[in-house]
C-alpha cells in the first residue's frame, strides 16, 4: 500500500513541528498578537495604549556606550552582539535531493512493512 502525498506531508516529527513553530513565532511582528487580542473583545484594549518598543531604548544606548569604551579593533553593533546571525538559522533549506530521499525512504519502509505482513500474516507489532 503506497502512502499518499498528503499523508507523507503530514508525517512530521515533533522536532520539525517545534522548529516550524519557533520560526513562525519569530517572524511575527509585535503588533500581530496585540491586534488579535483587540479583535477578541475580551479585554478593553481600546482604552489602553500600546507603545511600540523603540529600537534605541535605554538598554541599547547603555550597551553601545560600554562597547565604545572597549576600544575594540573590530567592533560589532549591539544588535550583532545580542543576536548573532549564526544563531538565527533554524535549519538549512532542503534540496530536491533531500525531498527525494525522504519520500524514497518512506516508500521503502512502507513496502518492507507490507512484505513482512504478507509473509507472516501478522503485522509484527503484537
């Protein structure tokens, strides 16, 4: 029995689901959750004021001043220090070969399970 393409797409492990969730959460702007809460009507957000966080708040200014005191030969910005680019990579983009390998392996496993069931008459999980 061959798995359908849709079934293969929904055959995702917990780790992959968590990585996708983290990536999605990090891609949200700060106004999205606020907007959603406003639309629910559960809280009185229309009388509350929401201030967008400033990029140049006091902490950033303080860190910038501290970094300038170091007199580093190759200084980095506060943003680079707090958010190194190599830490923002969740996973590499899959290649066509990666997709082919996943589907080929899944198809092979499905066929081997069917072969073992046909040969023994049992599914081997009992």
